[in-house]
């Protein structure tokens, strides 16, 4: 980002409902404050201001070690969030075009949310930009620099910043933009111990989207044609069926949700040059790194028998077992490719290598499933809803 956007992280409170200082709580080996600062830095936002208050020395030291600027709110003891916001805003440069505002108890936001808001702001500098997921606005808002004077002019407005921004929206509705994101965490603030437990659960599966986030990607961010969606659903169903068989047999534990969303998304960038790599880049930009790695490998898989079978391998193999939204055999699938590229020696060589890999992978998968692919896939015959669809 080269538009000079800043970010303010508010970390001045007492965390009375949590019982421990939220900004200093560890989540996956990093404090919540470090997660927030790193989020903005990873998105190219260099100027990050952290507002401190309670235990300012400790919080400020963590903020500065993470590469942020710390500013103290002398009125933090009165519990006013607005005073902390004013303290942070007062630290911004006079020519700041806009700034993100984020409470420190929202450490699980995704890069994609920040990127999409900033991209929207670059195209049209709206006074207020809000991320939207599942029909609701969330954090962090991106606020135009022209609002800074109004924020600093108010000492303690009734209703706080929310009321001030609502007034701006009422007066200039055309200056408010809602940006669709694939991020359920824009609604998740870790305010209590119960919230923190939810946060830990979400952190453990942070690398891939939920089905709701997957739907948001396919609907709002990278839409796919119906044909591509049908193929993705079929590949997901096959990958999950094989994963379930492996789990029943006591093989390596397969994450079925990861198989499902990666099956849905594997052809996300179909039609683009090296679509598998491009789809991986799109997902990484949104903040789904583990899913990105699986999608990027679904065409040319780097695999040996010693690597075993995991979600990446199941999505790869499932894609070879589905043509359109119908099950096919591996030999049939690759015979079609060989016929299509029969005049291209290099392409034929690559197709034959992929065929051999797919057959080796199928054999290894049958071993960890404890049954044949024919048996497993016969249970999902008609994946396309067509009674005449072949099974395997």
C-alpha cells in the first residue's frame, strides 16, 4: 500500500471482564497486541499507533518491540474509549489520508479484510469504509483523514465515536462504503474468558475458511460460474468421502472441513494462467495460507510415498476422479487429456507423469482407507444428482 494509510490500535483499558490484560494475553505464541500490529504491517501499513493506559509501560514496550508507536491516554481511568481514540488520532500526521481503528481484543482479523478495505479506499476515498460479512458490519472501520478534525473537536460526545460516525453517515450517506469480506472474525472480540476460548479454537483453524467464509469468497470476492461451482462441490464430496474412510480405518487424522473447503475452492482461478498457483495466491492474500497451499498443489503435486496421505493429497486425487460434476476413473480422465494434447510431445510427457502419480496416490490412499476406491466412491454415486452418473 502506498497511500499512507495509518492504523490505531486501542489497548488502554483495564480488561475487567477478561480478568487479565487482554493485549498481553498469549494466543499461539504471540500476544493479542502483537497479532494486531503484525496484521497491519503484513498489509504494508507502516504507521501503527497503539494507545496505552493501564499498565502503559508493559503495553508500550510490547507495541514498540513489534514496530508500532505507543501513545499514552492520560484519561484512560475514566473508562472512555473515545478519549483513547482522540489520543491516537492526535498522533497522526496532518496529511494522513485515512486510518484503520481496531480494539486490541480483535486479534484474529485477516489480511484480506485490510487489503480489500484499502483497495476500495484507493479507488474512492470514502469518508467511512466498513467491512461486511454475513450481512453485518464489523471492525476495523477505515476512516477518512477529513474526519480527524471532527474527532479532535469533540471531548466526550454522547454515544462516543459510534454516534459521531452515525452523524457523518446521516449527513453524507454517499460517502459511506460497505466492503464485502470473507472474514467471520470482524465480529469476534475477545472480551471475556469464554470469548478467549472461542478465539483459541478459531486460531487453531485460522489457515482455512469456514464454509460461510468460503461462500463469501465465491459470491462476493472471486465469483465462479455455475459449472465451476458444481465441479468444486463434487471434488469436495469425493475428498471428504475418502477422508472419512481414512478416519474410520484409523489412518492419519484427516481434517474433513479442510478437505471440503479446498475442494470447493480448488479451481477458484480457473481460466487464468497457471490457475492453481493463481488461486493459491488469491487465498493467501485473503489470509488463508493453509488452504492456499492445497489449492496451489492441486494440478502439479510434489509427492512421494514417504510423505503419506493428507488433505492436500486427497483434494488432488479427488480432482482426478471428477470430470465436471461426475465421477470418472483415473484412466479415463487422463486418456481424455492425452487425446486432447496428442500433438504436443511435452504436454503428453507431463500428462503421463501426472497419470503415474495419480495411480500411485490412489494405491496409497486405498491402503490407508483399508478398502478400495471403488467401494468408497460407490457410496456417493450420483454426486451430480444424475442417476446415470458413473461411480468409479
